[in-house]
C-alpha cells in the first residue's frame, strides 16, 4: 500500500487501521500473551469497541462509551509493553496512512500510552 497512502478519512479507514494493528499485536510475542493468554480477548467484541473508540477520538462521533483505563488495571503490563504497543501502532499507521489526521492519531496514541503507563506506575507504587 506504499504508493497509494492517504490520510484517515472514513470509518473504513479506522477499521483498516484497527484490524491491521491488532493483527500485528497478535503476532507479537510480548503483546499477544497479554491479549490472548492473560485477558483472553474476545476479538469479535473487542475490535468493534476499538472502532468506536478511535471514531470518537478521530472524528468526534461520540460512539464509544467506556473506561479504557479501568480495563488496563488488571493487566500484567509495564513500560516495555507500552513501548512495544506504540512501536507497532506507529509502524502500522506509517505503513497505511499519511497526512495530518494520521500524524495527530499517532500523537494521541502516544499521549494515551504515556498517561496510562504513568497512572499504572503510580498505582503499583502505592501497593
């Protein structure tokens, strides 16, 4: 898809972004364990939830309802997991898209990961 990359413009673009990203996650030794073995994610439920999440963040659709941070509290994750998640996310975005919305989406992902990581580190220090 190198030659015909475009910016994120539609909900179909978000579905492509999410599906291809989680395909990479499922092939990743570090992250696959968290999603598939520890959490036993139901992908048929999780992927549409992620479509709604990113549609809300990118297009302001307000279709996502939930507390994503709370879902991460019980997970056995630390800095290396967030770094790997971000690495795969940014690689995936750069493979598929180019443009202002794509760049902003990467920045949002970095911000979310940083906040989640910081909060989890704080909570774990309090234990």
